[in-house]
C-alpha cells in the first residue's frame, strides 16, 4: 500500500456536531419502523429501513471519512463527497419514508406536541408546501450546483472551514428539497403529475452534464488551490480535475436518469399514474 493511500485511509474526522444527530435519528427511526412493520409490513418493509440507514451512512461518510480530510487536496475526492451529499444520501433517506416512523417513535403526547403546530398553523403549512414544491427543489439544487462551483465561492469554501460547512449544508438541504417530489414523501400531496418528474430529472441532468463538462474538458486548472496543493497519487492538477468532472458526469447522470427510467416504465405499465391528482406513492 502506498504511503499516500495509507495516510488517506486513516484520516477520519469525527469532530462534527452533526454526527451526534445521526445515531439519534437512526435509533428513533428503527424504533418507529419496528412498530409500523409489525402493523403494516407491506408499507414498511425491511428495504425501507435499509434505505434510511444507508442514507445516514452515506451522510456520515461524506462528512467524517477521509473524503472530507482530503477534499482540499484532490478535486476528485471533493467531487465524490459532493455526490454523496446530493445524489446518494438524500434520496435514500426519503425512500425510507421517515416521517411516520420518526413520529411513531415518540410518546403520543410528545408526538402531538411536535405535530400540533404544524397541523394547525396555516402559515406553517403554506410555507412547508412551498418548500417541497418541485419548482423550489429544482431551483435550489441547480443554484447550489452552479453557484458553489464558481471559482470565487469554491475557493472561499476551500479556505474557510466555516464556509466549507455552509457549502455542504447547501448541497445537502437543496438535494433534500429536490428529491422530495421525486420519491413522493408522505404526508405531502403531489403538486405535479408523476410524468412531470421525468422532465424534472432530465433537465437537472442537463445542467449537471454542462457543469461536469467544464471540468472534464477545460485545458487549465479552474481552482488555483488545487494547483498549489501537494500532489497525491502522482496525479497532476489537470488530471485530477478531469477525473472529478467524470465523477460528476457519469455517476451524477445515473442518479438522475435511473429514477427517470423507473418512472417511465411505471407510467407505461400503469396508465392511471398519468393523472395529475394521483395519490402520493412511495417510489
């Protein structure tokens, strides 16, 4: 094993406050899921539990593993980290349909205290509906993807740990909003017919492809910090940048195109899903 690889594998950073939330969320979900699985195993099968825990694991890897420690030295590592934050963790978490399990994990009085204001406050309900609207999610993800990759802001995130955390929070939260309508998270009602999720995903993939192509085909190093960083694994800064673009391009496109393909097959098999008022279903 090369010294660079050995050092990378040991560079875990567990000093993140958000890491305290992950095991708590996992324990609460498992508690609620067990109750729901016993009552309605068809709605909450084992794969939902696996998906939710897998999403939390992907989030953990993104913020605590050597990916975070070496993201400032290799763009390809940083891009892999961003892929986990935007394309892996959020859809897996939503596929677990976490709202009801988390509510059922609480004592009834606490659950009523948590949900009461949300269910009775019209302003909060309107705000929540606007936040999870497909237009909001699409704009949020695309802004995060494009704006944070502009050289001045990207360099700011590389130079400041605080701004780096803000960048990652923007990626993750924007992705949560983006993937919400694709999955169809309970208890929200769909604002668009299911077939609209296909152009929703494809148009996002076009932007992702355009941004990744800039990295893949650029003949100069876009971020000076990577040109000045110590070179690892014998990769030049330009080669590192090209590989980073390929990582954003290929796995990123798969993340958009695969659910679009699944939706297309389902629409062909079940024409009733073309209705604009179809009840929310889990993907």
